[in-house]
C-alpha cells in the first residue's frame, strides 16, 4: 500500500542518515518526496544536495521544478546560475550569465540577510565574466554595484580604479593614433 511504501522509505532514509551515508540518504529523500508530497524546503534541499554531489543534471532538473512551482523564490534561479557556472567553470560559454543577471534583476532590491551573500556572489561573477570578455564597461558596472555590498573592500576599489584607468588610457591612445594619421 501507499502508506507502507512511505513508512519503508522513511525507515531506509533514517538508516542512511544514522550511518552517515549522505549519498544514499539523498537518493532516498528523492524517492520519498513524491510519497510525502513536494514542498519547497525539501525540493530546494534535495537540489542543493545533488549540486554538492556534483550531479548537475539531477540538481538542474530539481531547480527547474522548484522555479516552476515557486517562481517567487529567487534562490532557485541563483542555484541554476551556480549549476551553470560550475559546468562552465572557465567562463568560456557564459551559460551562467543570463541566470545571474535574472537573479540580480529579481532579487537585487531584496537586501535581506538571506539574499545578500547570493547577490554579492552574483555581482562578483558577472563582473569577472565581463572582465574576461574584455567588456570593461559592464565589468565596472557590476563591480560598482558589488562595492555597495562591500564598501570596505580595498581590492574591489583597486580593481574598479584600474579598469577605469585602463579604459581612459586606451581612449587616449586611440585618439593619439587617430590624430597621427
């Protein structure tokens, strides 16, 4: 019966939790989810667990479901961005960028302690990505917003100043080349 399946799944889950087998416990949490009913806390935690086990396809599938069911929970978008960033760790394809940009657009006004570290990481990622793409205006834009979260960061201030100086010097150089022709 349905109730027996649920009791059995809970017993197995508890066993794996007790013996410290997090991977097996995650498998049984996933099996238990439809038996006990999907809720946002369990779905989110399950997605994070698969992310931590580097099972990106499973994590992405769960966060797609999470975002469809709970679109007002922006941390699901953030986790999707994190999955894409992990898959594209060298930032060559930029697949994480639209997710991070979507997250900062939707959660950017929400300065709760829950979202603050996620926003900091998102602005940092976007600044670094655009810097790697040599889109210095956008890099400065994202790093400047990040500075609002980390106003005491000397390294961040130095990065922004260096980028502005570089852009100014390049503009002067191009003007000199243009005027000498």
